[in-house]
C-alpha cells in the first residue's frame, strides 16, 4: 500500500512539473511574440534620429530641419515655433513604418494612384540616408505606397497621412497665456471700446479656531475694487471674471506674422485690451472680432501669433465693468428689507363678510 502511494505521489509531482514547464514556456512564447512579429514584418522605412523632413500633401508643401539640440525648425521661417510633439510623433512613425500588405507583382503606378501621389515625403536620418516615400490612393482604410526607386508596392495604415495632413498653422506650437490664480494676481486693467477700468484686490486675513481641535488657523479672502470702489464679493459676475484669469487659453492659431491689413480684418487694428499684473510679471492680451463660431481673435502684445479663444472665459472678463459694487449691494439689501417690512405692516386685516340675505327675506321685510 505504501509503495502504491509513493508511485502516485511521484506521478503527481511529474504532472505538476510538466504543467509548470508548459506554463513558463507559454509565457516565454507570448513575451517574444511582439519581437517575432516585428522581425517578420516588411518595413518601408526604419529611420532613426532624423535630421530633415519635407512633405507635400495636396497643395501644402512643408519642410523642417532638426538642429544639433534636437529642436525642429521650419525651413521657411526660423521664428516659426514648430510643434515639437507632432513632428516627433511623425518621426516615430517613420522609425518603424510597416507594410500592411506587399504587392510583389504590381501593375502600373496609375492603378494605385502613385502616378500623382496624395503624399510625397522625403526624410533624412542622422547618418545621411535619404528616402522618398510616395503615398497614393486609399484602399480598405489603408493607402498604397511605394519607396522611390523600389518596384514593390505596399499598403500602409493611415497614420502617415493623418500626421502630415494640414497647413503650416496646423504645425505651430500654440502660445501659452500665463496661468494666474486669484492669489497671484495684483491688478487687471480692461480697455473696452476705449473705456478703461482698473481692478485691484486687497487680501484680508482672519484668524479662526477649529471647534474640534482648538487649533488656530488663518484664512485669507480677497476684496476687489474697481477704480477704487469696493465690489460685492458675492457677485457672480466678479467671481466668474476672476476665475477666468486662470482659464484663458488659445485653442488654435488663426494667423502668423499678419500684416496691417490682416490685423484689421481680424479686428486687431484697434483692439480691446486686458492687462494682467501678477507676482511674476505681466501680460497684455489684445482682443479683436469673433469668427463665425463666436471665438475671439486674440494676440499677446508683441507676439507674431494670432490665436482663437473660446468666448466663455473672454466674455466673463469683459463683463467685469458690470460687476455690482458693495454700495449697490448694500442699497439693494436695505431696499429689500424695507419693502419686506412695509409689506408686513400694511397687510390688510381680516374683516367679517356681510351676511347674505335671500330675495324672499327682502320681500318679507
């Protein structure tokens, strides 16, 4: 009996060992699947450390060069702030541009739209190797493509077409409007239709005591004034305007280095102005007309770039001249209290209604 038990235990141990080995082998196989797929894939390009990129898609032709510090610059204007993340993404695509399908015995280029390519892209890597890629017609969500000088035709995903789509302004790095909180801001000066108003704040610090722990703490609130007159801190117009200071951001670029005529067309020849002074500096935002979607044309003073701003936060700031003063709030509260008191004292007293008499009773009288 003991011998039989030992045999069963040995067999069970062997089975467990085989299962463990199979599990580890499966994990090793799955872990290497991506590497094996990459090794077996057909690549049109495996470029690294690009030094130059140029591409033409539709009527747009753009070229960029990367300097020794790794920064991409637009060849047509060294001042142009190229979107580094977008060009880096394009470089990553070219570092492993895999074929979806390989057509070994292709027909004429016209069969694939390669006689008049949708995209012509030329890239030069750090070693000086240059390749030119032609991208033709769309097929099943992919695109026909061919390397210049190569007889084979491939299909590739739409990534390359998507990443090179757009005009010059689609490849610009948008300017950042300084992010300023209520704590950091010192003053705001609005000039709207030539009328200027100045908003300043005063910090009011109060000591409080925690009811549970008894620990002392300080709380700071801010009292805002317009041209020296205190504003109602509970007014939502004031609150929204102050909050908007930390939310202003350009959503897209509308123009780069516009001339006087272009500025006039955008309403920036005689703009409204928002000047914000804060702990670390100041900036002035110029505001022009709105586009067909209601977005405002805006420009940081001294900048070459004109951007578009969503209307909500801009209009919250432009509404500050209508913010209620504390004196107006006090007068309104007093008037409401007086009206309530008058209503209570002048309420009509209840009187008994006269008794109704019937026609018969009248006749009897």
